C-alpha cells in the first residue's frame, strides 16, 4: 500500500474516533518507522496533532532527537506548531495532500518557512492527487460534527 493511502487510513481512524481526521507517517530509507493520528480529543491534549505524535514515536524508536534522514507525509498541510516541530526535528521533506487555508502553517497564515530565521528548513512537496480525498474527509467530519451539535 502506498504511503499516502496509509496516511489517509490513519486520518479516517482519527475521525472515526472523534478526532479531526489527520494522519501522518515518518519514512526513513523507504520504510515507515512511525505513524501518528490526531489524539487531541481522546487524550484531551491540544498538542497531540498527528505530526507531533509521529515525531515523538520516531524519535523514541530511533533513539534520537533529529530525524534529518527522514521524511514526513501528512494528510493536511501542517499548522504552525507542527511545521515548527518538523523544523526542530530536522525532518528532510514534508509531503502533504491538502492545503489548509484556515490553519495551515506553510502555504497559508503563519507561513512558517517564509523567513530565513529557521535553523532547519525542510523541502516542501504537495501531493495534489490526494488533496480531494483528504479535504473530503475533513468536510464530512465537520458536517457530521455540526449536525450532532444541533
């Protein structure tokens, strides 16, 4: 199964469990070494975004604080917090499916990497062929959430 399909499966699982449907995986040498999905609601912790969960798991597995030989794949453009964490972890490449005009930290709003002030700037690659599927997961999640609050 390709990597972005696994990321989207993690996102689906997060959504089914009541968290915003976002998934992330970290890859090293073509192999997935860590997976993460949003755990914000389940753990009642606003920092447990999919990217942060995956970074923590990868660092623990590899016994290091730097992941400079790793790539991260995410279903949605990382927010400013996650983009900064990715920078601090020195992840080589960010691959993401959908852009996030409201909360994105790379192409929208904070635009974290637009300055030269970062110690580490990853390569940023959008994978547009998965953008619609990711966006649909998010739209459906929030439509269902609004309906349940009525």
